[in-house]
C-alpha cells in the first residue's frame, strides 16, 4: 500500500484534535504517517499529541509560536531527502477526513509517476459540531489552472492537498520561511512546473468556527457556506496579517525556480515581484487585461492592492 505522510501544524487545537487525528489514522487502503509541529500551544494540545505520539504512526515536534504559515513551511523543510513516502498531504487541526480521502487522491495522482503533481478537492463545509452544511463549490465547478488567473484565484484549500514524491523533490529546492502561505506556494510550484488535478467530490468535512486558525470561520450556520465578505477578509487579515502576499510569493518562486520557467512565466512573476519599484511592472499590473483573476471582484482587489502597494 502507498504511504502518505501528513503534515499538520497545531495551535491550541484541543477541541477538535482527537477527531482529526482519528480520521487520519483510519484511512482506507493506505498507510498513514502524521508529522506534527505544534506552534507553541498553551492549552491541552501538547498533552493530546504526546499521547498520540506513543504510536509509530505519529511523530511530533514541539516549537515556539511562529505562526501557522511558517510552521507549515518548517514542516515541509523537516521532511528528510531520504524519506520514502509515496505521497504527502497537508491537514488542518479541526477538520474531519472521510475514510476514502487519501485513496481518492491517490487514484487521481497515480498516472503522474514521472511528473510533479498535486491533487486538491471540493469540501463539505461543517459547523463546529461537525454537522454538514453543504459543498463549498457546485459539483460542476472546475477551477482554472491557467496562469496568471490561477496565481490570483483562491479556489483551493491546503487541507485537501495531496502531492507526490516528485513534487516534494521539486519543493526541496527552495522552501522559504518568511510568512509565505504554504498551500498557495506549493500549488503555484505545481501549476508552473507540474500538474494540478481537481476532484469535485468532497472527501472531508471542513469545519468552520470562530476560533479557526486558517481559512474563514463562522459559528453562524446561515452564513457558513456563503463566500467570505470584505469584512470577513478584513477580520482575517487583522487576526493573521500578511504583508504583500502575492509579490513576496512571486519573488520566492523566482529565487527557487527561475531557471525552469518559461520566458512568459518569468515576465509575469517579475512584474508581480517588482511592481513597487518598477513603473513598467506597475503599469502592466494595472492595465494589462491579461493579468487578472477569473472573477471580477478579485481582479479589482488585485488592482487596488497594486495602487496601495499591498499586493
């Protein structure tokens, strides 16, 4: 059976952590190893992890509080070059994985034995009690993989991502620990240099609640399956601020992979990376109609970020 190593960052996650870990360790038709980094929890999270670490399937690192972005990147960096896992996955501390989560992902990735490849999927949103609320996306939704739209779209969730050893080998070339959103960076590497596959069928319950560390949380079930409002995004920014998310990511991708990118891809990333100091790059991001997200609102947000020097 295939071996999947799950990368999990925890922080004060005692409420739902047992349910998550049990759902990971009871996956069908795969072997699962969970590699956890605790990001300085002050509740009972560390005690729970210490208990699970008594099994051979769970390894735990206890660290200082550096924030979930750098914590996940630290996990990526900690995977040994000698590691023999067939696949790798991210997990959030409060979700519930259905028993076929990893086998469904592997079925779609298995054909890409020689290609760096990443799987992500739809999710079933759930409230704090784990009660299903509905799918995040319609079953006929197909996210774009076309750049530059795919660079700006946020139609993926790291907790659904599974990727093969070829992509992990590629990622080891450059893993930045500088407040970079881990799942955005990883899927961008796959979009640029490999293959991304999407599954419209949900295989996990994506729990939304007010204390969620990643994503958008809500304990109000009537609001939970709606797209996040501008106020939701502002509240998330205040809770977990990140400065220049797109331009920092573009710079890191160029540092790590410029020699493997096409001229067109390099020009796009250079425009994003240098728009604050290069007037040509700034004008291109503002006025080139090809540089956009899939939908109008995020496209306008990109233009606004350029004007405000926050891209």
